[in-house]
């Protein structure tokens, strides 16, 4: 990861009246939390975002803070951390004040990408289940079969691709 910006600012594009747009700034921790929440993927289209291109429209994989429940358009969204995600500048601005559900539907998605920590938890769970199933199946070959089945099952469980949509 490249050096983190000290204080970044982005314009809120969801406001229906351009004269009422606010200048919003976020701390490094807030920016990092939004980025990590989806493991560096746009929560609308699922594409990669470039950490170094936060708040830099026009740059490759540029992204900005997006409010899942829009603040404008009568949706009643807030600026709380649980309402903030990272999204490509183009995805966020095309969403405007629509719902996140309808914006994700444009990209054939139903939910935000998983965070890295959630992916790790799911892989560990898959490995544990695979180990158990492998051990039970392998036990037909005796104790050595149970051990080998458990190891092989764990390896297969860990290698299962985590569905990110």
C-alpha cells in the first residue's frame, strides 16, 4: 500500500442542488475503514479501487466515500461509519440519490464485496468442515485414512473460492 494521505476531501455528489453540496473531509482511519470494509473493491460494481487515487476523479480506479443510504433525495442517510463505503467516482456519481440496491442491480450485484477479515473467517470455516468430512470419509481406510482424509479435506476446504457476490 502506498503512503496514506493526511486528510482527504471529496465533494458530495448525491445532493440534488449543486449549490448545496458540502465539502466533506475524512480522517485517515475513516478512509481506511471504508476501503477495508470491501477489501479495496467498489461496493457498487465490485471492481478494484486504487488506494492512492482516493478523491482523485479522472484517475484510474479512482474512488471516493459513498453513502449506502443516500443523504440526499429524502432517503435520510447519515454520515456514520456504518453508512460509508468506498466506491468508484463514476459508480458513486451515476448512483446519485438512488438506492444502493438499484445501483448494484445495474452491475448484476446483490451485496457489497466481503471484507478481508470475513474472507479469512469463511476460508477457516471451509477448511474445518472439509477436514471433518475428509476424516469421516477417510476413516473407512483406517486411522491413516482418517488422518489423510482430514488433511486432504482441509486443503480442499481452504481452496474453495469465496463467493464475493
